[in-house]
C-alpha cells in the first residue's frame, strides 16, 4: 500500500505552504494562536481557493 501523497496532493501541500509562508511570520501565528483568533481576510482567501471543501 502506498501512503505517500500523489502528484495532486503534493501540489496542494506545496501551494498551501507557499501561501501561508508569504502571509505569516512565526510571531504572528503565535500571537493569533495564543489569543484564540484568526485573520478574517486570510480565511476569505482560503475559502476563495476552495480549501475548506478539500477535506
């Protein structure tokens, strides 16, 4: 059985990594997590990309 990512999944992973790295630095992520909140604009971008429907 192959449990590795297929090409499409690998592309999604790479795109998500680049997307998030370009918008957040670790200190911002930490601050949002500690305060239990999220960035509304970022969430809208994620929804526009259709990522919530992937899971």
